[in-house]
């Protein structure tokens, strides 16, 4: 996945990071992202979405 990060200019996740990254192939259209923690905690989320070349 590091090559995908480099391709779009995204920062790499450090080793041992609890952050997550997903690479998907989706059909054209509109999408919604819903985030909820398993613990039920509240907080803030930063979501970055890139289109890979």
C-alpha cells in the first residue's frame, strides 16, 4: 500500500500506527462514509479520499 500512498502524495503511516487505510475499486457514483467506533466512544475523525492514477 506504500506505493499507493506515494502515487497520490499521501503521508505514510508509521510502523505500529493504530490508523487505518483501505484501497478499494469502486464503480462511478456517489458514496457516503460512516464512522463509528466499536467502543461507542465519541471524538473526531479525519477521512482522506484519493483517486489513484
